[in-house]
């Protein structure tokens, strides 16, 4: 089923004055990995946007409207992560150099690959983002109990919108090409690049935390990675099967229910409650 309307939610996140490198104090490795994902967003999401935008005039009206909403949402995602990252990067020695590698990698893909490959990459990336949302919802307490509510809200708002627009890039790809072989190839490329840069950035984050040689940190990250792969890889394999459509995937319910509390009049979303450390409910505007 095609998505027909998508709301770009322009939320003003009120981050702490100085964003702490560790904002998940119970499990500091989660901050390292999540920061790493955030640091990628201003590089990969513009590539995904450009890949979908390149085929807008090949889409029927309904799909073009959905794609425009998708582009608006992704533009907000990378914009919010850029603001967050501006406070994180200076705290991590060597990070700005890795960010320039990320920028060059996605720029190179965008310049040198075909329109069809780029769109397949976007569709595959979106499947990975949806799988990450499903996995995150299954582990909310483990990941975010005691975490900073404002930063948690940023990440969960992003994932909730990934669920909402899960089929848009896929539908555009089906319309323009639809080869499942190209889709799988591009999706695997997407995962490899994401994993590689996330690992490099996580190493730099842990080093900045002073926990690079902490065995517990690596043990926890290994367990999280295996658990995440157990969600992402089967989802990706299923999505590459002939006849499969993203709407066949069951959505994570809590994220979607929470996103429905967005108030378009005030452009606000309730803060995600992160357990015992949560303060009074605050509305982000
Ligand atoms: Fe996004
Ligand atoms: Fe997305």
C-alpha cells in the first residue's frame, strides 16, 4: 500500500547546553554507537534524498507526493543530526577527519553510480533504518533507561519517522527499476558502509570516553551487534524476495503511537520518558 501523505515535523530540540559524550550513563557504549550513527546522517541522508529526488518526474502523482514528503522528512532528520553533531564532534579527537571520509564516500557514490543503483541504495538503506527501528523498540529499556530524555527523543523521533515512510523509497524503486538483484547488491553495500563507519566512529567515541580498552564495553557492543544483525539481516533477506513489499513488515507499535502525539499546531512532541531519571513531562517546541 502506498503512503499518500507524510508530515515533515519541524521540532525544535532543546538539547543540553553542552551535549555530553555519554548520555546513556547506564550503558555508555550505546552513546558511542548512537553518536556514530548520528555522525553519518548528514552524509548518507542527503545522498538518499538526491537519489529519490532524481526520479521524481518518473513517478505517478500519488507516489510523487509521498516522495516529496519523504524528502522533507529526511531533510529534517539530517538537519537535526547536524545540530547535535556540531556539539559532539569537537569532543572526539580525529572525528572531523572521519566525517570528511564519509562525505567523500557518499559524494562519490552519488556522482559515479547509476540513477537506478542510487535509488536501490536508498531503498535498501530505508529497509535497514526500519529494521533498526524494530530492533530499538524491542530493546528500549535496555538502551535508554536513565538516558537524557531530549537526546533519546531525537533518536526515537527519527526512527519513528523511518517506520512511517518505510515504503516510499522502495515504491519509487519498484516504479523505476525493481530488480531485486540490484536492490540486494545496493542494500548490502549500504550495510557494509554503514557498519564500517559506525565501527570507526565507535572506536573514536570509546577512546574519547577513555574506555577504548575496556573489555566490558566491547563485550556489550558485540552482543548488541549480534542481536541487531539478527533483526536486520533476515528483514533485508525478506525484503529482497520477489513479491515482498515493506507493508508486509509489522510496524513497531510504541514508536508509531508516540509519534501520533505530535501536535502540528504547536509543532511539538512529548519527550520520551526514559525511566526513573525522567523529569516532569516537558513538551519540545
Ligand atoms: Fe532519516
Ligand atoms: Fe528514511
